[in-house]
C-alpha cells in the first residue's frame, strides 16, 4: 500500500503568508505543516510515499524533506500540480507511480491527534473498494458530509447548506487500484475542479465504501483561524500519537 500527500494549491485563504511560500511549508507550532501528514502515513506503517506539490516555491519541499530520512524513510517521491484543479486531479497525478497498488491519501493541511494504523490495517483486509474517515463536527456545512444508514455510507454531499448529519469526511481516504480509472471519468464541478466527493460517491454506488470514525481530535489548517487552532492543539497535547 502506498501513501499520497496532496500539498499543492495556491493557499489563497492564507494570503499574504502564502505569497512567498507553499501553505504546507508554514509552521504549525514547532514544525512545518507537511511534517504532520507524513507522520500520519509513517505511523500507519506506510513508507512508500509521494508528495503532490505545486504553487510557489515547490522546490523548497525537496530542500526541507530530502528523501525523508528524518522520518525513517529511505526515499520520498514528488510530483507537481499546475494550478488548482481539485483534489481528485491532484491524486490522478500519482497514477504513473502508484498504478496497480492501493493508496492511502492524506490532505497536506490535515492534522490528527492519534493515528490511523487500525483503519489502514482494516482496509488492507477489505481488499477491495474504499474507506473514508469521519469526524463529528459542529459546522458540517464547511465539509463533505456523510449520510449513514447504520454503519453503511449512503451518500456524501459536499458542503450542504442544510446538513442533516454532522459527520464530516476528513481529508484521509483509502482506495483500491480502480481509483485511477474512476478519476478519468469525472467531469469538473461548478468550481471547475475534479471533486474527491465524486470519487467517494462512485465507491458508495459500487457498494464497496466503508467508513470509520477517527479517534482524538482532527483539524485542517487552511485558514488563519484553523492554522492558529491547530498550533494550539499541537502545543497542548501533541499530534500523531501512537496510543
């Protein structure tokens, strides 16, 4: 199983901080933001990782991370996304490297308190389909929202105006090798992007989507408020714990 970290985009919600650097290189308390998703994958037993980057100063990822030896890795892979074509488009750029393998995908601005090792192990045993991670939130209208029938995911609606569920789909996804062909069938949304929600709903219709609720806190760090909040969470209790 391979790991993909999506760390492209222009980070416009964090201007002017991102005027001279990539959002995912900004500090979250005492470490660069990109450290946290790398550790999420490494702690789950995934050591074959590609970083999809883009925007300004993307070469600084190589200067900062090298081949990943600070994380116990022997090698890190990189590829470049031009513009902002959406999460699914960014994931599609990893096809040449990961085709034929299942993948765990982490958005580069997502931080978690604990780890996803159990979920990754469960997905390996699943053998086919996809898995999403869910978290109950107080503002589900900001996220893709999962509608459930017991433990079964019925549908995911992106940023609903009147959400009937508070289960947000966080930025951690797992897919079998069919994901690359699914991405090629997608049409751009009204935002002009290829949406990862469309990928997830494909697997729901296929009957092979599973979901698990993440333990511990989770946050993104894509706005000034969430960046500040993430730093506070890390300072108070750390992140990516193995317990």
